[in-house]
C-alpha cells in the first residue's frame, strides 16, 4: 500500500483525466446548468501526441464528470485548441428551435516535406455537448502565410451584433469578425512592438472586466500564453494586457507597455475563460493547465499526466500607480468543500505553530492575515526531509513558493527552485497582508493581497510528507489564521 500511496499524485479537488495525457483547456462554456471543460487529450499515450478534445462537465466547478471524447482527428488533421459558444440566435443555421453549442477549433495537419497546416473549423452539438457533428464546410478560416495560426477564442460582441475571434498568429494575435461563425473578416492584428516575445504566442483570450467592481469603468483584458524557450528559465507562461476594444481593434493602455504576468509560478499555462456564464452570475471564470512545457512530458504521475488549476474568478484592481491589474481568487464554490480544522484570531507565532503542529494533511486550504511589514512562511507537505515553503518576505516585498526540497524533482534540472511575485499595494491599501494557500497532492497555489500576486507550482512529495508548520518574525501576530481540509461535496475526486 505504501508504494501506491507514494505515487498517488492525483489531486483531490483539481481536475485530471481518468487516464493518459492532458494539456490545454478548451471550449469552456456554460450551458443549461453545466460548466463544460474540454481539453487537449492524447487518449492512448502518457506524452503529447495526436490531439483530441477530451470532455468533462461540472455543476459546481469542483467535482467533474468525465464524458466520452468529443472531437477526434480526421482528414483535416488533429484537433488543436479552441473555444465553444452558445449560439442562442441560431446565427449558424445549425439548430432548429433550441439553442445549441458550437465549437471553434484548430485543425492541425501534418504534411510531409512542408510545414504543418493550421486552419480553423467548426463542430456543433444539439444535445448539450454529448455528441458533436463537424461542419461539412470545414475549414471556415485559413491563412496563406502564418505557420502558427491557432487557438481561436470566440465571443459575441453585443455592441456590434456579431461574433469576434481572437486567434494566435505566431508572434501576434489577429482579430476577426463574423455574422454566422462561418464567414470571417480580418479586422486587425495586435502584438508588434509590445509584450514579451520570447516564445510563440498561443491560446489568447479577450474579455471585458469592471475596474474595482465599477461596471461604468470597464476595461478589456487580453490574455496571451507564451511557449517555452530554452533561453528563459520560466518556460511557458501567460502574459496579459489591459486596454480598450471597439469590436475591431484592441488599443492597450500605457501600463501594458511593460510585460505583465498572470501567474508567477511555473505551472499555470494556456488558461482561458468560460463563455456564456449567465449575466446574473456576472463572474469571469478562468482555468489553466497546471504544467509547463519544460517538463510536462516528464512529470512522475502514474496512469495519467496533466491536471488543471483550481477554477478562479478574475477581476481588475487599481494599484497605487494607477494601473488596472488582474487579480485572481479561487472560485467561491470551493468553500463548499471546506472542513474547518483551525480558526485563530490575534494569534502569536507560538500559538499558530501549536495549532498546526499536529495536523497531517495532503489537500487543504490555509488562509492567513498579518500586519504589513511582517515576514512569515508556512512549510506545507512537510516530513521526511521534504517541504514546500510558501511565505511573505516583507524585506523584499514579495510572496514566494520554494519547491527546492518539495519531493521528486530530478526529472528536470529546472523543476526545483524559488519563485516569487511582487506584492503591489492598491490605492485602497489595507494594513495587512493576506495569503491564501491551496495545497493538494501534487500542487500548491498561493494568492496574496486579494489575489493581486499569484503563484501556481506543481510538487511531488512523498505521501508521508503531510506535516504543516509556520515560521516568522519575532513578535509576529496573525490577525487571523484558518485551515480547512478540502473534500469535494460528493466525497469523490475532482478527477477520475
């Protein structure tokens, strides 16, 4: 039994496929009470291979039901990344009386002796995503010169009354529009002379968000993932821009002239947001692939390889420099999985350590709040000489995750190390630092200062490394400290 436990790296509350390989999330759409999550899937291999769209659905963003493969390769190629939408007005003509789902994805065709061909295609479903029919007129969008032409993200632009597609084009993104998802017109291109270009641009997204919760102050957010380059230790990661969008052209604001990152850990890539979340909900919901192309094919899981981050709520917060910065928090639905274990207020370091020292946990949430200027660190998944350290360093003004001694790491020379994000104060800055840490069997996600600084890192500890402790400055007081075991409401796994 111990051998099995040592290698049980499937998350308790993170989605992973029942078996084999998974990477980018695709086609996320909300329809008839279900959140759909499609994903890049190699159903017969533990490494990246011929891409299919795997499929899972959830009613609560925590527990997932894995469904049969939605889309498989055909004569036009493999099924690469893309998006899905509700065609509520039957603009496509695919549906009769009831709205249906349309997937917009990249066909990737390998060609002997020449570059692969990437084109955009459609599939549709009349039964809430259970079965899919590929459009007979595929592909619907081609390009004569871009070798990398992929990952379409499509949304309805109400002001213009038409569909908009943002698609990755090598070192830029292109914006198209369409009345019916079938015929597309190029509107603009974005990316030259701005942002980070140390890797191919992939998996874009574009959506509006209110600033500080004020819908009259709305900005558009563009996400662009950047492929791994051996020149950069960070590997694959995601940058973002803020600005204005009129349905045709994205105009970045001045603060977007400097590269800004969605996540400062190593393992949040290719994430995009859900389409068609009801207006009465109003949230912009996001999920990412929890891995990195530097070592994604090498991670030491058994039977499956690949997991998603926890689903997150995105918002824009005004910082002290006047910029509108992206913030992330775990979705509120995660609270339903909490089992309270520790709840302290105005606790000394000694009191906090006494409350933590007896705990043995592999999947939990920790929330801490301490005065600004305080340094503190939690040693999670600790034991047998292993630990992952998550903390706030006040002297450096940063939150960090140190996985140098977190467990198995020899599968890649750059897996270990310390990753940090700057703690930047908002205009309405408080007098304390807040830190939320989500720990699972093979991951740590840290959210600091209201989610303004975020780090996501994989870890592979021994199952026996289940201890939890805390260190900090002399005289440290935690205004609050809470620990919850996290168990999905059904009692089952968020994965298989």
